């Protein structure tokens, strides 16, 4: 696999790959994610090609304190052949060259196969809580909001 930085002409193939790998979420517009990444360290947005096909991606970031890996994907037809390990290793190399001391990443708890992959290549589970706050809404989530305990107890008194 040849690994190189993302190029504008890769966008449709990258989004299609992310969709095949179930990385796209209803609230995220992958095209906007790509545009945002191209504004900040585009050299850390990597794609992997094999036999003329774009089969892998890794979107790395570093803000001076921690490195991050996002959108690590390998086409399902090419998984378990070392391509994920290769593109992650290249992202790690580039982050290390930038002075990055540690890499963080987030994995959905339901994705046990991916958790095991990262364990095999030296990542460990940190004793932290991952939190997020959306500052910009890419698109409305079409799924209904799940019921919450506060919906029956709007004052939060513990009494419904």
C-alpha cells in the first residue's frame, strides 16, 4: 500500500470508504469534516492506495499537547492484511516528527474488534471519561431523541 497525503480529488472515494466502514454519523457531514481538516495540518490527513484503489485513511491531528487519530478506516474487502497497522504507523511517525508525546483516540464501546486492534499495536485504555460538546451542527440527527429521566421529572427533583 502506498500512503500519501489526501488530495482534493480523493474526497468522494474517501467519503464512500467511510460510509462502507460505518464511520459516518447522522450529525456529521463528512465533506465538512474534510474541509475543516484541510485548514489545519492537511499533511496529517493520510490515504492509502493499493492496486490503484483508495482503501485506507487516517486523519491525524496535533495541537501541541496531544495527538489524535480520527477516521482510521480500511475498506472491508482489504481488512486483516496489515493495511490499518501501516497507515496508523505512518500517522504515528508524522506525529512523532512533530514533537507529539502521546496519541489519543476514541472508539465506540460497541466496537470490540477495533479496541482489540489498537491493544495489539500498543494502545491502552486510559482512565478518563470522554466528553464532547458540539459547537457547530453539521446536520440534524434524523433519529428521535432517546427519552431521559429528566423528561418525566423536568425540575430534577427525583419525583416524577
